[in-house]
């Protein structure tokens, strides 16, 4: 289902510091105030703080879970379909080494970037990974976004919220 509102994926590592999480909360709330739609995955840390910020701002969100009640999240988006699993396999470099649960976790990242029908990409990705490295489940989202040429803003590379807003203000002019 296509929506012409600005959509972003708010994703990241569970290893974020308190300072990073405070920034994520601020960003989530600011983006909700701007009317942006959050897509995320309900994981501990960055995902949860994007969602909390979104909630504080009264924003719209699409939270994609690998299974029902993941992390006690009540999102109704918890079924990982065959198309998302195929995409998970396509983009993950060690798919054959993953457990079934890990495959669901990795595959739900496809929805965060491309939407429920995998045909409605986000306008940009905001993420945080340690030192800006492509690691963990967030790396899957980054690989998908890179493939689809979606702009990625990794706060782990030292980007501040103000710098992010300034960059996005320029980007959004062209959306």
C-alpha cells in the first residue's frame, strides 16, 4: 500500500549508550512532529527508543516483528512471509548458518526498508551502529537500503541530531 508521506526506517544496535538512546528518542519525537512515518522492528535499544519517541510525538508507525509479542510489543505486523524470507536469504551473506529464529529476525528487516508488501521503500534510513560499522541485524537493513539506493544516516559515524535535521531538510526538498 503506497503512502506519499515521508517514511523512514529507525533501526540500530542493542549496544547503544544512554546518550545515543536519548538522541534517538529526540529524533523519533522530532520526526513524529514533522509527520514522518516510522518503520522499525521492536528490538531492544535503538528500535525501542525510536518507537518511544514516535509515541511521544503522537506519530504514525509501522512496527514489524519477527513473531507475535516479540519483546512484548503489541504490533499486529508479526508474520514474516515467503517473499521476505527470500529477500532475507538474498541479502544475508551467511544465511545457511542462521537459526530459524534468526532468519525471521533478519527477514523482517526487509519490511522495515520496503514496507508491508515490499514495494514501498522508505525515503531514508536513520540508524546507529557501534563506530558506524555494518554489523548485526542492522547491517541487513543497510544492505537492502544500499541496494535500493536509499539514503542512510548512521549516527554511529558521529552525526549529531542537528546535523541530521539539516541534511534531511535539504534531502526532503527533493522528495
